[in-house]
């Protein structure tokens, strides 16, 4: 089964660190892609036609940024867990 949560990050992104800490504190598994890796950069650009971090995929939804989308992310996680 494919992991339902993916986070595209970069090391200097504070919002990325906050997002990862949020998932880790709740024991929610995710796959991280560092966009400093050319393959990850290309994959993100191909999937959403832009590059922003963090970009968070939860099931079939995509969120650009964590802090400004936290409520919607929590809803998506709740729906995914059903």
C-alpha cells in the first residue's frame, strides 16, 4: 500500500520543521522528500507545476504550507483515518 502522506521539504524551511514535528508527535507516518535532491525537486514540480515547501500530500489532497493550512490538514487526516 502506498504511503498516504508525503511532505516535500527543504532543510532551511521552518514551516517544514513544524510540519514534521506535528506528524512525529502524533505518531503519523509520512514520506519526506527533500527538494534539494534533483529527483524530488523534479517530482514536485511535475506533480503540482510549482515548487513550494512544505508541500504536503494527504491521500488525494495537496497543501502548500503547514501553518496556514493546519485546520484543513487536521480534517484531511481525520477523513483519511476513517
